[in-house]
C-alpha cells in the first residue's frame, strides 16, 4: 500500500494556522460596524415602543400600553443578541447615541401604522446586513442573521394584523375597549441572548 503523502500546500505552518484561526473567529471591520449600527437601530426601536406605551397608558389604554411594553423589552433582547454576538466573535461593541422619538400619536391606528412602517425599515436593515455578510464571505454571520430574518416576518405580520383589526373597529368605542382587553394578555417571554461563554461563567 502506498504511503499517504500530504501535499505541501495542505500543510500550514504555525503562523498560517494562527492567522487562519483569527480570521475564522474575528469578524471584519465592515461587518462589525454594520452590527454596531444595528444595535443602535434595535435600541431606537425599543425607545419608539416605550414612547408609544407611555402614550397609550396616558390616554387610558392599558392593554395597548402593555403590548407596546412587551415590544420594548423584545427590542432590547434583539439588541443584546447582537451585542453578545460581537463579543463572541472577538469584536468591539460601540454604543452610539439613541435619537429622540415621537411622544404622541393621534390614534391607535396611527401608532400601528408607524409600527409597521418602522418594522419595514428594520427588515431592510437586516437584509442589508445579510448582503454584507454574503459579500464578505462571513458564513457565521449569515447563519446568525437567519433568526432576525424570520423574526422580521413575525414583527411585520403582528403590526399588519393589528392595523387590520383597528380598521375594522373604526370609531367603535366598544370594539376598541375589547381589543385593549385582548392586548392586555400579551406576555413577555425573555430571549436567550447570552453567548455560550457568558452562560458558562
Ligand atoms: Fe428588532 O424587531 Fe422590531 O424593530
């Protein structure tokens, strides 16, 4: 039987091996910047929904206020999931200022129309991130982003369903009261956002 001969091209010296490991773990600067911008966008989303929650609460809609408060917490989870991913990939987290948000909406329908319009923008940002990860051959980030791509489908669907319901209800006070009662039942379920390293300590 002939001896197994390894091609020299397949044998890495130590330096090549170390740099191979580094590039495997570390994300490049372009992806790191895009994810840091996305952390800011997720926190801005949280801010937007917190403002809507406060506005609903002040106007006597505890159910809508609860729904938005759950949304606020979920957006914080989205930001934390990205933040922990940057750490896991040996990157640097950069937290930028969160811009001011609107403080009052004319009606529940207006608030949910703004919610859908905002989620459409976020979907575009996530898709763009995936495009960058594809161009940069970062397969780990492409895989990581799959969760967000699926989540955006749900986010847009939820907002659209509430817009449809509010259009049906129109000016009917009893209808609004019943929908408010229904939305009071929404419960926040925390997302597992920690990295395996963070979870192990
Ligand atoms: Fe993070 O999904 Fe809404 O914005």
